[in-house]
C-alpha cells in the first residue's frame, strides 16, 4: 500500500509541475496561437524545448505529438479524441511505471517519424533540432465551395540538421481542422559533393498499441491489428480492397500503377483506426511492423510510407533541395462509415481541386463505343446525334483522332495532328457538337511516344532509358526540360485551337516497377521522383493557364488514381473495365478512398462483355453513384430501339435532376464495403445522403452469388425525426415513412433474378 501511494503522490506532483511548465513554450513564428470554436474544428501547434524538443499538432479531434529522443525524431503519441497527455509523462521514471508510449519499445528506423538514407548511411539518429517556424499554408490556386471559410489552416516547419552527413531536413506539418495532418519533407544537401538519397519515407513511426490482449481481444486467436489494402494490382480490377490481419513482425505491400496508395489500419483492442494516403504516382511501399510475440500480452504497431524500387531516388548536388511527396494521415475512433465520411470531407475541402467557377460535372459521352479508333467524321457525327438525343452534355473524342487510316493509335502517339482519318481536321466535328448544345473534350496521351511516331525519329533522346537503353520504351522522359516544354506547349496549343472544355489525359505506357534511370553526379539515379515532380508541375501550370478548363485523368483506366495526380484533375476514370458487375464493384471500392463525384464510371458498349451482365438499369444505376459517362449506347439514332432509348433517357435525366445536384457533397455509406472482384458476391448496396439529411438515394444490386431474392435495406444517413417520401424507381411508386421507421424496420427490396437492381429515392417532406 505504501509503495503504491508513493507512486501515486509522485505522479500527482509531476502532473502539478507540468501544469506550471510554461517558461519553455516557444512562439510559433511570432504568431499568436489561433483558437477555433470546437464545433468548427480546433487547429493549433505547440512547441516546447524541455525536457526535450517537441511539437504537438491539434486538428479537430486529432492530436499528434513528436519529440527528439536520443537524436531521432519520434512519435510521442496520437489521440483521436482531442485528449492531450500530461507533460509529466515525458519524465522517464513515470513513463516506466505507467508503461507510456513515449519511450520507444522498438529501437529501429521504422520507429522514427521519417525515414531517410544518404550515401548508404541510415539517418535515423544524430539529428539536432535547429529551429521552427510557422509558414503560410500550401494553398490551391482555386478553391472548393466553402474552402475560403476553411482557411483556418496552419503550417509548421521544423528544421533538423544531421551530425553524420551534411544534410538538413525541414519537416513540414499542415493541419486545417479536419482530423488529418499532411506531412512532407524538404531535404537539402549542405555539403560540397553530391548526396545520394537511397531511401525515403516522408512519414513513419508509432501508430498505436494493444494492451492486455488476453482480456481485450474479442476472441482467442483474433488479430490485434489489421489493414484494409488494395488486393489487386492488375488492370480491370481496380477498387478491390480486402482486410488483412497483420502478422507479428514485418508486413509490406506496394506497386507502381494500379493499386491505390491508400490504407485503413485498425486496432481491435482500442477501436482506433488510421486512414493513410500517399500522394505519389511512382512505385510506393506501405510497411508495417507489429511488435508482438505470442508470449506477450502487449503489442505495438509501427508504419512507414515511402518510395520503393532501386535507388538512389535522388542525387542532390551541393546546395540542392528536393521536396518529398506528401503523406496524409487521419486518426479516428469510429467505424468504417465514419472514417469514409471524414476522409471525403477532408479531401473535398483541402486536397482535391474544385471545378472551375460556374461549371457542373457534365454527363459525358466518350466516342469510343461503336466508333473505336477507326473513326471518321460521319461516325463521330452519328455519335454526337445519339449523345444529344439522350441528354448528354459533353462529347469527348477518344484515341485515334490523329494519324492516318489503318495506322495504330498507340504507335503514333506524340504526333498530335489529324491525318487521313479526319482530312478536314477536328474543327467541323467540334462545331457540329456545339451546334447540338454539347461541350467538347479531347483525349491526349501526352506522356507517351509511339514507336512509329515522327516525334521518336526526331527526338530519340527524349525517351526514358531503362538499364541504359531506350529500345522498346514508350514513355517520354520528363526529367528533360525540353520534354516538359514540348508537352505543355502541345497541350496548350490543342486546348486553344479547339477551344476545349475538357482535356482527357491517358497514360497507356509504363516505366515499370524499377523506374527509368539517368546518370547524375557519378550515380545512376532512379528518375521516378524528378519525373513526377515535373509532371505534377506541368499539370498545375496548365490549370493556371486555362482556369475554365476541366481536366479528366485516365491511365489505362484507374492506373494513377493517387493524390499526387488527382491534386490537378477534376475527376478520374475508375477502370477500363466496362462490364456492369466489375464496374459497380470498382466504384464501390473507389468511393471508400475518394469522394464518388471524382470517379468517372462508364456505361455502354465497349465489347461484347458489357452486355452480358445485367439489364440497362443495372448497368446505369451502378455508374450513377459517380461521375456518369456513356459510350456506345446505340450504333446511331436510326438503330436505337425505343425501349432502350427511353431507359437511357430516364436514367440520364434522373441523374441530372436528382443525383448530380447533391453528389459533390453527399455522405457515402457502404453497406457492402468489401466486394472482391474475383468472386461473385451477393449484394452491393450504396447509400448517399446530403449533409442536411433532406435528400438521399440508395442502390441495391443483386449479384450472382445471392441465394436470397430479398434484401432488407436499413438506411444509415437519414434523419430519424423526419418524414420522407420514398420512391422506388423500378415502379415509380412512392410511400411516406418516418426516418425512425426506415432505420428500425427498413425496406425489404425484392429482386427476383440476379443482376437486377432497385434505386430508392428519399425526399424529406
């Protein structure tokens, strides 16, 4: 009893001391701390020097603190609820007694707040904290609706200098009231010779712990930590997320192209979760270390996100600085729906670009469908007639508009001018589209150089080099400033000449997992980092030059749907898979990570697989939960059966009048979040509700594996106290029901056959 009381008194004394430890509080760049009302999301930074240098960031309910411990910058703790740990727990003896998280249980590089190696030296310690300053927030040159009110953003930079290598790292942290922080690094070579960066992890460290496992795990043998991760890195299988239990020890995954750099990490003991995004388009790696062994009753989890592949990733000349890709990380005490809602809100407000002022997301028709790449003026005019007939607003000409008849579009990329396929050029086609009231878009694979192109013959030195050779490569080398200038000016010329409303990017090439290489300062540098720095900057500059232009991202489907690319594009193609079931599953998965309005999903004819899965309503409704794009709905207006035409018109009109007006702000509820696209599945159920709960809609889709013909749908997002008009689109009939009854008793949706669907509309009365 005496021993326990002494410890308690010692703790109380230290806690009281901590309350009065104010003399070491550092000013944040000379600015007073900004205090925001709790309902708007608190935003704050605190810097202290004693007992060791540390920084604390607060953003909404998120609290993150890191400190310099034994020469390494390490996470002190995270909190998803706004709770701040007492400074007393930084005292070593108290931490030992309380088993606090402050003293590292794992003494490895992954336990540090970032990872960096230079010239073969792992720089995980021997850092000195030199200074800190508050800087202006990184701001988009355009703003989301309401983003101006969200400018309570704050940005802190901490400068560290290494004692082993002449390297300075500026650690950037940005918060804005959402339960997320943005972390990136600036790395400067302060030496007199080149410095080769062999490993880079912009963020890493401790996430959370699981204590007293025997009494807290729900069942014997249950996993402590699990990760929701991309399960498929193949084209046509985008959006395939699965939960994986993290084993003891190390676990990692990653890719380059296809497979979104995003994960949710869950703690089964505490109910906490993290959402992690890496804003990077090249090869990446998500790595986890579960510090647990079967004999232990405790566990702790560490992570790092960074560049992958053979290094060095950057060779810095004397005085040169490189900026890392950012990591966006959110901390939650919520279920998957809550994580998705908070993530979408953050991305809409703070990361993804808004549409140009006055624009709405247009219902689009892509020319490919029945036209494909052997297009002609007549075939394009016919597609335009069909588009106008069903209420489409944007007509986009896809691959093959350049080059001559019988030439292969992929081999001619780089020669961005019309040939014998369109002898009069694109102008009469776009003029015809505009005469029908349509906006105009154009597909350009600007980063590709075709094997039969004139550009390749003229500039063989513009091609990426892999293992010292460019043979067989079809990607332009954007580390070459001449390539950047050519690409930007070519795009600008086409946009101006054709008065484009939309530029559709594609990327039908691949540098490969290992990346291309260039010789630099006596090293062979992996070019991915410089390459994508230049590409991001080019598209950012293009948006500035053409502020009314809408930009559409595609990469053989959803090959580059990461926040590195999407920071400059207004929407992105989810997949090049057009079959109704896979596209539905792909959009379901896409909207776990990204807001649904950014996901272009295609309905129509691409090949004979498209019409094998579901009726017209099934195929349309699935894609109406994203950015709707049509293609190949009919060979021409004369061969467009009335029954089919009426269905298409109805769905397009319903999308434009009911769904699209609210889609950019909806809250998304995934009733079936994990739908492997390599399995038949039973049901796919999606629910979208406006933030004020006045309107919503839900899609119920019966998949091939469903044995029951009925699904009991209980809405999650409606107002229990309100009365709603509930309309069933299959019959057009409506009933009125209380929100409480809908949530409690639900709606029994009967679908007598597989690959059938129902769309339910909710309107508050």
